[in-house]
């Protein structure tokens, strides 16, 4: 994780030109963006202190220093929180206990009660743990092996993903950024390490996006899915965290009543019921 911290800071200072922060741009620069000594100057810390931070030797770094570095590097709220997490990783707290893979019956009942909206539960690795009938009709989870019920694997390794997701570049970037955010929060999670290693080995697109060090929590938005039965579905979504299992997230698609997407989902639900 220490390497992730250094790479993250270097990628972020590489985005900012000296003139953007009121510094003169002089001399030939070997790399784009701010130098380490410039970040240190603007953050009000010594160069040695900042270098040690980039090298992962700043576990006792204060909130004030991290806040100053975040301000200099113009980190957004998610990036700022990620910086705090990877600068001071809490070892031993990121590993998922075996029981966390189980979805409580009450949560499954909640999913099943959503008859008109697809909904599912995913974990920190973005594995799909549970779903309702409409989500199954849309994504075919019950016909997929547990190992393949994983959003990053579907996005980066499934050869049909580019057809399924018309906005594949955006979907891929979001998946990688969300996965990095979760990896930062769980530095000791062997499952995340294995998934990241697999994707890095098998997908050049994932390697490229992972090297960009983007972090983003995909809590809401709109996803477009090309379904073989209904055609194009444009689906707003919202996410909720399960209070008793903080690494389990409920994802609910929320099409507006009477919209084209809602009518297509109703058709899909009727078709799926007739197929049973």
C-alpha cells in the first residue's frame, strides 16, 4: 500500500502546472507537473518530510499536513479521504470475515419487495452476493458462476461487455476507480489483491486505468445497458450501505414511473415470469 500512496501523490502533482499555483515555470522538467519541493513549499512542510510521506514513511502524519497536501494537489472530497486512508492504513481491519459474504434474510426480502426495479447487493470486491428477480432477468446472475458474478471481471474480461455497455469507457473508468477506493480502505484484503492481480494480468485496459490512480465512489448516476430482449435501457441508480455489514452495498435502479426504461423493465419482468 505504501507504493500506492507514492504513486497516487506523484500522479496528482503531475496534473498541476506551476503557473496554476502561482509558481514560476523555469528550467527543464523531467516530469510534468509540480516538483516534490514545490508541493512541500506550498503545503508548508519541509522537503524531507514530504519525501518521506511519498515514500510511505509518514504513518504519524497529522490531519493538518494531509489537509494541506490535499489543498495543494487540489484533491476532491473522495481523493482527500483516500489520501488519509492510504497514508495511515489500519492493518488487520480490511480483511472480510467469512460470514460477511452472506446476505441477511431481511436484506433479501427487501430486494424481493422491489418488484418493479432491479436491485442487487455487492461487496467490496464488487461481487454480486444477492439480487431480485428483475435484476436476474436483466443480468442473468442465476445462470452465471459465482466467480463471474463480479462487476470488474464482467467489464474488463467479458468479450460482450463493449456491446452490453454502450458507454464502456466511462463504465470501465468508474469500475477501476471504485475498486481502487475499496482497496485503499482494505489494505490487507487478499481477495482484493487477487482480483486486482488477475485483472492486471488479463486486461491491458485495466492496467492502463489502474495506473492512472483515479479514485471515485460510484454512489449514483445513470447506466446504459443494451439488453438482447428489450434493447437499450437507460437506468438511473442509487446505492445504499447495509448498516450491519458496511462492506455490503445495495444497488437499486430507479427508472421514473412511465418512462421508456420503466416500460421496458415491466416487459422484461413479464417475459422472465413466462419463462419460469
